[in-house]
């Protein structure tokens, strides 16, 4: 049992490593991509928006796939899809080709991500908060490594951004052997969380819709600065290299929030407080970029801490509010499906407004306003009243 739990833990970590590099590795080499392929800021924003849209749409089918097939096998298959689509970027010859790989990567992430929530609920039910912390941290590490090393890899691998992007298929190569072992050691021929219960999304549940709206705005904020922070810093007069550094620091700054969140919740279980704290951190980071000439490193740290904490909470809340693994998968599927579709609009709007207005400043005003709405929604979903979901009280 101990060996199996260790296997499942490392499989979870390596699966999480695959869920961000296909998106985040693009921003450090975005200038080279747009220059070589002749893409505008609006069209370049689709390299982030399309995976998020596809992520959201494909999440709708995750619960059904979990019911029909062994969930661990589904996870394994779509990790392989992410790896193959990432590797195929080495053959990029047009913007359309690159956008197609982005679509395939988003599809894989969209299925794997909600099923990993069910996986945690099934195999680590008593340690959900700690496992979400490990899961979130692993995603952050994968994103940070891909942002920090894509540009150096571009120079090391024949000065080609195509090779730099394709390199991140290595994460799938490491994850697949472990997941093949997991499929052989799961509870039953069908996964424990693939119960004979209709895999329906909680579309009639008001609490689920509030949580979905919250996830959507958090995702919008997070991916707007993940996609455009280096360009925003560059527009403020810093070098492209410094812009890339600011993006990397924003990702690394997420680690304390994701690592310490379980401990923070044990010390102060009030999720309303932490939602407010992390959102204010994001608002402060955006305000420093918008209204001051303070070094962007401080803004990056604020954005990273706030973004990391909020994303971890969006992963934990569906597990908190459900009573079974299949419910956790379905709530996660709904919040991520619709939420990430909302979030996908963000990077596109930023790119469009920049092309139209010639500046990122108005978009920063917009994001600060969005942060205020996130706090209001966060207070609403953590209101201490009972919800009609398995009789579980809101937390």
C-alpha cells in the first residue's frame, strides 16, 4: 500500500508537470514567433486563448469518459496526446499549424485536469488539501521551468524557438511509464471514482454557477498576466530579457502560496480571508505596473503570490463542496469547462485592446476592476450557509 501510494503521488506530480508548459512556454519566445510567422498581437493571443477554450470545452466530457472507461487509462491517453502535440511543434511552418498544436494541447489538459481532482478524491480523501498543494505546486514548477528555460533552450537547440517549444514533450515522456503502472494498480478494472452513477454536471446548482464564475475570473486574471507580463514590462522601457525574467519570477513566486496553502488553511481555515488576501496581492501587483515606475520585479512577486494562491483555491473548492469522487470530477469539470472558457477571453481582449489602443495601460485598469469582482464572488461562495449538495456545508 505504501509503495502504491508513493507511485500514485509521483504519477500525480508528473501529470501536473504536463498541464502548463504547452501554454506558458510560448510567452518567452512570442516576439520571435510573431516576427517569423507574421502574427499580430491579437492573433498571437490565440496561442493562449485557444488552449484555454479547448481546455474548457473538453472538460465537459471528462466525467463521461471517467464513467465509461477506466479513469487512469483516460488520463494516460491524454497525457500522451499533450506530449505528441507539444513535440509536433518542432515542425511548425505556419501560424495555423502552431494554433492547431495549441488546440490539441488544450484538449488534453481539459480532460486530464478535472480527472486528477477525482483521482485525489479517490486515493487521498483524507489529505485532499495537502495533495492539492502538491498538485498546484507541481503545475507551477512545470510552468516556471518552461518560462525560464525556453529562451535558453532556443539558443542551445540551433537557435530555434520551434525546438525550444517542442522540448517540453519530455514531461510526457517521463509521466507515461508511471501512469501505465498506475492503470495496473488501481482499485478495480474501472476506477473507484468511475461509479455507476450518471456523470451529470451540476448545471442546476446555484452554488456551482457561483463557483464557476469565480474560477472564470481567476483564470482570466492569471492567464492575462501569464501571457502578457513580459510584453507589458518591455513596453515600460525594460529589455525583452528583463521582461522574460519578470515572467519567470511571477511563476516562481507562486510556489510559496501553493506549497504553504494547506498549512495556512490549518492555521486559519477561513477561505474568505485567503481569497481576499490573494486577490488584493494581484490588485497591488497590477496597480504597481499601472501607476508607478517601481521595478516590475515587485509587481511580479505580488502577481505570483496572488495568482498561485487563487488557482490553488479554485482546485480545492470543488473537492470541498462535494461528497464523492465522481461529484468532485463533475464539479471540477463544470467549473473548469465554463470557467476556462471565460478565462480564455482575457488574453485575446488584452491583445485586441493593445492593437487598437497602442498601450497596455487601459487593459491594466480593466484587470484591476476584475480583481474587485473576484473578491465579491469569493465572499459569496464562502458564505457560511448550507448548500443542497450532499448536505455538505459551504466552507
